[in-house]
């Protein structure tokens, strides 16, 4: 029965998708004598947590006494924007807490369980843990590895090309184009190189309207974008823009949504370290080819998402991952997903 109720909590947690940044998705289900009394989710950053919503939504509060709460993530035991969920559980009369996974955030990790057990609450941990962890893959990675989760996204031809050299074109069909824009919402940031901005002039936005749009990040070592601010990302203020550069001189008349971060050397580890400090938990790297190779060489990446179109470009067309770097080894991947979208394929591989 534990698995059945935890599955309900997982489904409940998904209701907060896209609106809880920087908090994780969390769902809760309260059960008494194998009957569901109420359900709740953390629906928006800064608002009530899943446990409180489940307790408040219970229409028969007298039945909370000696009941069981199933919660996907360990209840917090500290004061933040909301009071401790552990105290709410204690005050409600709930006597059993079943947890999907411990919270990897050091502010919470283990402290919630200890507080509950210290007050005589029976606690069970690890029910459907694999499924629960998938709710917050990037959140878990961020706190366990101390850096953002990085996905390299490619859209290429069968011969591994992304565009003609002197003429940009869209290889993917509309179905894939729409899927990529939806996929961006799964990440806290979208990253490209300055060449992509100068040639393609993208907006780097998603199609969904959520409270927290992905932050747009540009690696612009030479400061090529900092002369005239003509590109779309400077005019469109619907999402913040961070530009990493080694340039020391540029205009002070930046649009309000744009921030320039000067570094002595713009390297992938240094960029990711800065993003970690800013609590940016995941990055969707869209290229171009040199940026992708820079990440590949740095070993600071975790996943490749490849959209493969049934076309061939040949000749001197641009490769999906390339640079003047001499390559000395192969990189092995564990393929985790293969999906057909129209007449194209989406292939996901993770580092071994």
C-alpha cells in the first residue's frame, strides 16, 4: 500500500511544475485506515509547502489524529518563507510519516527526520525513491555535486551537421522546434556562445508562460556583443540575460535585464561555479559547435540531447561539435531514451 499512496504524492507534486524555482517539486498525501483524507503540493515558490496544503485541505481534521502522511521529500525543520513542516505535522496529530527521499539540501538533510523521530513520530524513508528522485533530478544533482546539471542540446543532420557555412537554416521540422521550446522550461538557464547570438539572433525563450522563465546566458569571451546592443536578447526583457566576458571595457548603458560578468578567463568551470553561487541548478546548452566542444573538453556536462533529422548537408557545412582542439579519446555514453518525433529522432545519452 505504501507504493500506491506514494505514487499519488508523486502525481500531486507535478502540479507545481515550472513555478517552484528554486524549491523542489513536492507532493503529500494524508491517509487514515487506507483511505485518502487529503492531498497537497508545493505549487509556487514562497507559498505553502505540500504538507501544509495537505493538512489545510483535509475536510475531516479530527481524522488526522494517528494518521499517516506520505510526502515525496523530507519535511523541512527550519524557518524560511514558510514555517517548519515538521512542526505542522506534530501539531496536526499525524503519527506516521512516509518519505520518498531525504532532501539533499544541507539546510534540510536529515534534520527533518531527526526532529520528527525525536518527538515520537514513526518515520519510514525510501519508498519509490528512484521515481521520487526523478521529480527533481536537477535539484538533487545541484546539491549532491555542487554544480548545475548540464545538458548539451544538438539539432543535426544524419552526417552530424547543424547548418550550411554561409547560410543559416532550420534543420528540424516544426514538431521538434516546438518540443525544444517546451524542453527549455525544464532548466533554469539556456546557454549559447556569442556567435549564435550574432548570426541567429535568437530570443532564447520557452513557449510556456511560467513565473520563472529560464535565464539566458551568453559566453562572450571577446565582448563582441557589448558594442551596440542591437540583438533581440537586449531588446526583449521577458527573461534576465547574463553575459560572461573577458572584456574590460564596454558601455555602462546596459538594459536593466542584462548583467555583464567579467572574468579574467571565461572557462566552463568558472562559469558554472558562478551559476552555482547564484543557485542556478541546471543549464541547457544550445551551442554553437565551439561552445559544445568547449563543454565536452571541460568534462563539466552530464547529458546530450540530440535531435536527428533525415537530411544530409555534406561539404564544408558546420559540424555539431567541433573546434581546433586536438581530440585524443572517445567519450562513452549510456543511452537512456530514444523517441520518434514526426520523422525525426530524439536521442538522449548520459555520461558513463
